[in-house]
């Protein structure tokens, strides 16, 4: 085994070990959000979907504002700031923006 192979193997092992147990933003969304926002909709209020247009209309069309709603809630939506980490919240906010831009396909 040459020096490059040893280094590559070691780096790969470290990256793999860091990703064990990592949950994707999609998984977090499915677990905590999809019951009301499946496919970007809104079961409670159809005028506040997670579509790109509704996000803009309601002033929650960037990472910061979406993260704030996820963290603090907005009745009737519960707050998730105590049950999700800051990283999970930011990742879900980015997921929502990405899905909105793609039309929730």
C-alpha cells in the first residue's frame, strides 16, 4: 500500500465515522414537519404553504426567518427549538428553501 492509499483510507474512515448516525434534513422534515406540511402544503392553513410564493408572501423566504419559525413556532405550529439542534433547524430551513425552489417535487 502506498502513502496516498493509506492517507485516503484514513480520511475516508474518519468521514464515514462522522456521518454515522447523521440524520438528513429530509428525514428531520419527515419526522417533525411532514404531518402538517407534506409535500410543502399546509394542512391547517392552505394560504401558508411552503411554496416559494407563499413563503415570500408571508415574509419567511430566507434561512433566518424560516429557522426562527421552526425554532420559535408560530401558532398553531409548535416550537422545535428545544427538540432540534441549531444545525438541524438550519438544515431543515435550507431543505424547505431548496424544495420550494424546486416546486416540492
